[in-house]
C-alpha cells in the first residue's frame, strides 16, 4: 500500500513518523545494545535495569512512531499490539529479562552491532532531512509558479490601466492638434502591450495549473513514497541488527538458547507493510485537490479568456512555441535517461535491501534521492513547457509562420547598428543586442522575441508546403530591410577600420545580403581530422561541410554533415573549421588553396569573428595581424584526448548506454579517464574515455573518484 496514493498531501506527518522510527533505531543502538554490552559484564542485575530503560525509551515514542504526531482518530493501546515492530520489541525486552542471569561474554560483539545500528540510523536521519528539504523545494517551486501567475495578473492589470490612460489622452487630443498622431500611436502601442500582457497572464495560468497538478499528482506522492521506502529500510535494518545480536547471545550458552529462539522467531513477524497499514488507518483525512485557476479580466474591462493572435502578439507566440519545442526536444532524452537511471537504482536498492552482503543500501538510497530530485526538476520543466505549447497551439492552431527561427547571439556593438525590427539604434558596450550570424539580422534584446521566424538561412519544414504564396512578401521585405542594414553597416565598417577596431555585427553584415534560398550554415575544413569514435566524422582539409549544430555550449565540438559521395555526419573539433559566407563555398575542391587565401584578404571570417571585437585593428588579414581565435598550425587532437583532465573514476554499477549516440556503456569496475568537461558536462552526467578509446557520457552517480 502506497503512502502517496493512500495519504495525499500528508508529507509532514509521514516525515515525522519516519523520524520517530529512525529515532527508535538510534535509541536501540544507544540505549539497548550499548548498555546491554556493559550490563552483560555486570551480570543479571544490571541487565534488568537496561531492559527497563530501553522499554521506557520505546514507550516515549511509541504513539508517534505508530500513528504519527497528529492522528486523525483517537489513539488506542490496541495499536501497540497490532504493530509488528513494537510487538517484536516487547518480546525482545521480555526475553532479555529472562536471561538476565547469564554473564555477557558477547559484550564486544554487542558493541559492534550498536555502532552499526547507530551509523545506519544517523545516515537514515540525514536522508530523511534531505528528503524533507527536497519536499520544501517542491513547495517553493510550486509557490514560484503560483507567484508568477499573480505577477502576470498584476502586470496585465497595469497594462490595462495604461491602455485606458492612453485612450483618454487620444480622445482629448483635438483632430487638428499636432499631438493627435502621437497620442494615437501611444494608444496603439499600449494596446499591443496589453495584449502581450494578457497572453503572458493566460500562459502563466496554464503553467500554474500544470505545476499544481504535477505537484499534487506526481511530485508529492513520489516524495511520500520515498519516505515510505526509507521507513521500510530502517525497519529492516533495525530488525536485521537485532537478529544478529540475539543470534550472538544464543551462541553463548545452551541454557538461554530456547528463550532467544523465541525472540528471533518473533522478529520474523515484523512486517513493514502491516505497520504502514496501521499508520494509514490512524491518518486518513479528507483531501480535495485545489481547483484550477481561470482567466480573470481586469476590473472595468470586458474581456474574454481568448489569447490575442493577431499582429505582433502572434509573432511572439510563434517564437515562444518554436523555443519551447526545442527545449522539450532537448530535455526529453535526458528525462528518459534519468527515468531509466531511477528504475535501475530502485532495483539495486531492493537487491541490497534483500542481501546486505551485496553492498551499502544507504549509498544506493542517497543516489536514488538525488536522481529523483534531478528527474523531478527536469520533468517539471518539461511539464510547464508542454502546458505552454498546448495553450499557444490552442490559440494559433497550425499557423506557426515560416518556422525559420533566427540563431540570435547576444553581443555588444562598438559602433552604432540599426535594429532591423524597430529601426532604432543599438550601440554601447553596456547595451547588448542580438545578431543572427547566418542571415545578418540585428535586433535589440527586447525586440528579439518579436522578430518573425523567417531567417532565410535556416531550413524549414514548412518550405515545401507553403510555396511562394504568402512567403513572397516576407522575402521581399526581408531583402529590403537587409539592404538598408547592410549599407549602414558597410559605412560603419570603413570608419571603424580607421579607428582600429570594429564590432562583430559590422563584420557579419560585410558579407552582403543573406542567402534567401534557405541554404544551411556552411564551413570550410582548415585541417584534416580522422574520427576516433562512432559519433565523430572524418573530414579533409579544404572540404566544405554543412553545419548541423554549432558549438553553443563551448565543448569545443561542432556537428557537421559532409557533402558529395558517402554523406556522413558527426562531430569535428570547432578549431578545425571556419564558417564561410553565402556564395563563398562554391569551390569545394580548392578549399583552402590560393583562392581561399585571397578571399580572406578581402573579407573577415564568420567563425573567427564569433568572439570579442578584434583588438587594435590587427584582425584584418593583410594589415600585419591575424584573426583572433585562428591557430597558426593544426592543434594536436591526440594530445587533447589522451591527456584529458588527468582525473579517473571507477564504475560502481553497470550502465547500458545506447539511448543516444553520446552515451558510453560501462561495466562495474571499469576505469574511465575524464575529459576536461568531466563532471561539468551536464547536471548528473560525466564525460570520459575508456582504455579502448571509446568516448561518451554516463551518469555521475554510477561512478566514484579514484
């Protein structure tokens, strides 16, 4: 019987009951076994006093350990007789009083058992506290989602007030008043902001409802079930150590063998499930899950719960939809891997609980709690993202625009640059903007989410179906905007070069108009590279490849696809390639020959300008300097792989990788050499290399440092 399903929203009393049971284990170690060892040396008189103290200690916590601190029905002494653990303890104390006449030849053995039980109880209490902290974290995360809804509501109300204020100003402005146009524009902008605020509020409601549902149906029941497991393990551990101590005493003398056998037989009747059922019986309470929130219009406004799906708000929704779907795709594999990891740890915990000789169950349960925390955090994020996607999809249906998202990167601009959306100026080291390297689109940070997803360098699943009907106007407009921005950027390029420095955006626009045909980002191979693992690919110097995934996480690897016969895709070192501008990759055979060098004299390189602004004007080829980030010779891949970080780990458990190409299968006992990424690869994951050269990632909880 599960606490999570039988006792909804009762984490606190369950935690208190588990704590009481752990405290009983600590009392047994400190009071019963330790003093029993001393009393065995002082014969029967002292042994009688010990049993009396142990029984008193048990009686102090008997009610709370059986029915919890605040039972829902009146406490009855009959519950003590129904508790398998307390029945066993009562039998134990009675049997000990009957053998008080025998001296304590096993005093040293009893002290060892006492230490083991005390250590076990201490670790379980630490685990219980960590689980309580995790439950508080879940509550805090739930409250954060609730607070976000309230904040969105307050913002929506504020924007509604601004709309009303702007409307009054517009009405007061006379038709011939020179401020009439400005008042009308202010009203229109306020109205758009209100629509965006409304959409954000509706989304916040959906996220709050999803977070609430997940909290009460998944997270909290799982946390309660985890405490139930800890309770069961503690009970099993207490029973196991007591059986060992009693078995040792039975061997002392044949005269007490019969009495001790009866106590041991009674220990076999301890059933955690029966004790849990008794606790549930005393803690049944009526529970009603909180109802879902609904849209509340601003006071004084007649409004509906429908999202605004026209104009700029629709573009924002489309961009949020694309962003969320990418995040969901990124997190899904990690969640599934964590789910398998949890299942494996639970099986391992059951095995260790059944046979203590296999290993420490406390280590496994610590890893289990940490993995559950990581899984819950990831799954909560996915749930909220899916709720947001569902709400937006309900509002806009299949109208997702061109679905060609820009690859915006945030950066500062040393020279004034025009925002292609609002036509404002982006300038200053402290005022960052965003730039799409493939197509050269620039925008303010605040404008980034409002930019239509129509990057002409990004592939789209909608391209084949949409044709040129509605997209022709968009392409024409994009070309016009780009032409204006390019002219401006070319002027700033000349002046910036004179001053000895230029921004990354100036360099990007210097390549000319974007490729409106929608070709993917491409790169030229600077140095030949031979693959050393299944998820790498071999390339040759001068070859032009398609870039599938850029090195956005700074790992030093870029995913590319080779063209021509025998098309392959995989990872290559980022320093081995340079990005090429549209139209500069026609000669794939010559590659890095003379023609490539002449081109580098005339214009900068996209890949090498993806860092800070070029310093001192030495970044332009032909000016006596070199581009920042370009190596004079090919780096030694063997040195970077073989050297690693110098740190090694040993696999504690078997790990069957293969869910993704990056996972590395391990056998218990394998020695793994960590890469420089090591434990910092991702939350809960390590990256390393086996002695046979295989490289990949694996759960950090499956290994130990050497």
